[in-house]
C-alpha cells in the first residue's frame, strides 16, 4: 500500500528580511507545530464512525493469533480469548498504534515548507478506505471506511465529528502580526 503525505507551504511574494523574515519563520513553525497536534488528535480521538463493533484484544500478537481470536470471537465457538474491550462508534483510528507512530514530520523554516508522512503500509487504506481480505482470508472481503484525517483538519467536510478545521493562513497572519507589532 501507499503512505499518506500532507504538505503546507507559503510563498513570500517579495523579498523580506530582518525582523519580518524572522517573525514569518517563527510564525510558520508555530502553525506547523499546532497543525501537527491537530493531525495527531484527529487520528487519536473518537471522531470516526464505524459500521460495527470490533473486539480489542490488546497487547502485541502475531497475525495468526489475532485472526484466531477475531474469528472465534465472531463465531462464538469459545476457542479464542475474550476481548479486553469492544470498540463501538464513533471511534479512534488507533488500534495497534503503528499508524500513529509512523508519522514523520519535517519543517523547513527558511523555505516555509512543512511535510507530514504516515509510513505504515496500510496508511492509504485507512485514509482513503479500501476493500480487504481480513487476516488474509480470501473467502471474505470487507470494506474499510475512509477516515481522511488530513482533510478533516485542513479542509473539513468529512464524516468525522468534533474535528475543527485549522485555519492555517489566518493563524499564520495572526502570529506574524503578534511578532512584528
């Protein structure tokens, strides 16, 4: 699968220097930091609708034991462990934490560019939605609903609840004005 990348950048139309340039770079770094927090919160918060309940077994497991527990929980044959909890809806995107922890962030204050990358091999499937064979079971196919956390934070207009759009340009302008007076 493919990773997910979000990039913001601002082009300065005139050659600025001195106090204004420093204020712009500092304001951009502040905006990028706040946006990072908002993106992390969109992944971690209970904002995303899900079509059914999902057992959460906790702890690290190999794929086979996860599949065994999942399948026996669903069929009720008593062979698997009881889940530690059952996730309902709305819910967080976080399951194992791998996707959230896969985020890389780079900031270039001089060029006013910031980039976030989620490198988990299933990042695109979570962000854009996908059809999968759960645990490699070729006899079953399920739809993973899209949870476009970057769009929710930067643009809005998603199925998520409780994620306010972060006003990037307005905040950058405000933070520059605060610094230059």
